[in-house]
């Protein structure tokens, strides 16, 4: 095919057409020819695009962009926001306002305190050590601190605190039961079977139903004292109390100023011997001042002064008769 001479084509006048149209057609043909003659664009990616594509195929990079990067952005925004003191103050004020509105709702208010398991005197003491101005939000109650204060009372063995329906602070008390009266360094005190102090006692006559113990260290052996009181049941009406001697043994004090001196070990067995002698010989009905059982193998009797004088007189008479 013969090549077209564009210059000749543009120069030749179109029959019946204007020169302006001929020039436009010529420019279009030249532009088409120049575009077809230019080299084609390389379809391969650029160096930067290739590296970015390879980087995106890395699992750690994808994890960082999807998980770590959003967190860092949020942390940066939050840090920038809270770095302003006014913003922090506004957030704190809003939080405290919302918290106060929730805690002071009627369903969270405690209106009164109920105490079960305690005597009237102990209930009064509990209300004194735990003064609460009702109504009060249950969120403002320091239950562990209140429990510690209540259990610090001598008469309280155990306590349980809870807020029950109706806005009531329920206090369940296990009160110590006094078992003996102890005449100690600080006067008369009531002790429970474990030797714990229950309360002070003004007069012995106020608790005549409880046995009396005395002496230094007697409060540490209340259990042993109670076992001796139980063993002395046959003569219990005559028992006035137990005295701890030397912080190691007991003396049982009876009426008529009689004393049973018990040993340091196995005092109940020694007391049983004395009770057996009393049952068989009416030992304690005689003019005996003391029954010394500190050595159970050799019981010793100490007579009253009058009985001793009578005994000496009788012995003197016997010696006189024997001399004649």
C-alpha cells in the first residue's frame, strides 16, 4: 500500500470545502499518526509499588495495621485529650455525679439496724461502738470495719453483718455465755468456758448461779475448774469456790472454812478419793480444817485448833492410863 503524504493532503484544497476544515482534518491525522508511533507503556509495577505489595504480604505487618495501629491511634487521641487538665476535671466531675446519683437511689439506702442474738445490754453496746446516722447508702457502709468493732466487744463470740431487703442492716450475734465468776486482779469478771472475758461484775450476789474461781492464772484453766465442779457434785452445796495456787494447782474451798488441797496432776481423781471418804466415813462432817491431797498416796488431815486440843488431851489421858 502506498504511504500517504500528509503534507500534500493538507496542502491540497478540498473540492467545495473551506480551508479551515482541511486544516482540522490534517491536525487530526497527524495526531493519530504520532500516537501510533509512540512506544507502549511498561505494564510492570514501579519499585515502590512492588515493595509495598511485598510488605503487605507479610503477616506481622498486616497484624500491626489491623490490630496494633488502631489501638495506638486511639491511645494517642485519648492521651492528647486527657493531657488537658480541664478535660480531666470534667470527666472526674461527671463520673462523681453519676456515681452519687446511682448510690443514693432509694433501693440502695439503709434505713435502720436490726440486732439478733444479743441481750439488751449488749445491743446497746453494739449501737454505741457502731454509730450510724440513718438513712445511709449501702455503698458507704464499711462492713469489715464495723464487724471488727463489734467483735472487739468482750461479750461477742462471733458476728455476721449483711444488708437485707427493705434497707435493713442485719447484725447476727453469737454471744458468749458466762460459765464462772473470776475474782482476779481487776475485780470480779465473768468468763466463758474458754476463759474469755464476757463482762465485769459488780457484786458476787448478782451471779450466785455461777461457781467462783480466784487466783492469778485461774482464767487460763477455766475448763479444768469446771470439770472439778462437776466432779464435786455430791458435795456441791458446800463448795464455795476454787483458788488457783502458785498458778499450778487448785484448792477447793468449802463452807465452815474447810479446804481440799488438790495435786497438780490428776486433781479430779484426788477429789474423787475425798468424796469417797466423805461418803463412807463422813470425813468432811468432822472437825477437819484441811484435807491435803497433794500427795494422793499419803492423804493428810489437818484438824481445827479445838479438835487438835481435844486430840492432845485425849492422847494425854491415854498416856496417863497406860502409865498407871
